[in-house]
C-alpha cells in the first residue's frame, strides 16, 4: 500500500512539474513579445527626448546668429551706442531696486519696540532701538526722538524735515533713469535719419532709384529705431516698478511718523504726571 502511495506521489510531482515547465515555456514567448513591444514604443519617446535638447540648442544658436546679423546690419556704431543706454539704465534700476528692498522695515514691530523701550528705559532706550534698526523709518524715528528734550513741536518738525531728506534718498538716480528712457529712442531715431540720408546719397551716386539701395537704407533706419524703442519700453517698466516701491515706502514713513508722534505725546504726558 505504501508503494502505491509513493508511486502516486511521484507521478503527481512529475505531472505538476511538467505542467509548470510547459506553462513557463508558453509564457516566455509572450513575455518576450510584450517586452519587444514596450521597447519599440519607448524608442520614439527616447529619440524625441534626445532630439528636444538638440532642437532647443539649435534654436538658441539660430536666434543668436539672427540677432548678431541684425545688430551688424543696423550699423554697429549706433546700435552699440543705443545698447549702452540699456546697460547703464539697467544698472541704475537694479541698484535702486536693491536699495529700496533693503530699506523696507517692519514698521509695526518697530513702533511696538519703541513704545516698549520708552516705557522701560526712556528716550535713550528708544534711541538704541532705532539705531539698531535698518531703514529710513528708523532713521526718521531716531532724528525725532533725539530732539525730545526740545519739545514735542520740535520733534514733529524734525520728523517732517528728515522725512523729506529720506524721500530724496529714495528717489536718488531716478532722473538718470528717465534720461536713458528718453535717450534710447532718440538715438534710434537719429540712426533712422542717418540711414535715410545714406540711402539718398547712394541713390544720388547711382543716378537711379534702385529698390535694393532704398531698401538697404530703410532697413538700417528701422533696425536702429526698433532697438531704441525696445530699450525704452524695458527701462520704463523697471522705472514704474521702482516708483511703486518708493510710493509704498513713503506711505509707510508718513503713517509711522504719525504713530510715533502719538506715542511720544503719550510718553510726555506720563512723564509730567
């Protein structure tokens, strides 16, 4: 009986083993076919990904060559001179943006610190708080509080006067930016006039109106004008952004100065009691 069970067990193991082998052999071609399909489907995607950076690089190179060609065609002298206005204008704009960004102060925190300092240590403590804070608002506070011994009226006049000084510092170099905004298109128009004059000179030398000669002169004229207008638009955008920063700081200065005077008046009343 044991031999029968053993024989049946061996036959069952052989049967299931052969079935598993046959299933694996049958599934292998299907897996290989599926893998080939996946590879074939992925190949175009890989090629597209590889071609995309090459196309972008080629586009940038083509754009660079086009700009270089147009720059030379427009007359390197006037085009370079017009481009100088962009360089100087952008330098001034960046300098103003950095300065104004660093001039921003958390006025609410500063007012709270000054009020707490007045209650704890008096004017000297408040002056120390203003001295350790960056920005035009803190400078105005310092100048006003330093005149406290001369009376509230003097503090108010000092705050107003020094506010004007800080406003001048905020608006520094803005007139130069407006100058470059005006000069850029003017240089472009000047190049236009010179290009037209050169076109008419060539027509006079040839003795006949040639479309090629006229088109060449007009092309130079239009390129210089185009560059000047683009530079003026770019600088104007930066200029308006800078004006918005200045207006925001001025509003903070005025509002915080009024709040400071209220704090000083309350402190003065408390000292006289």
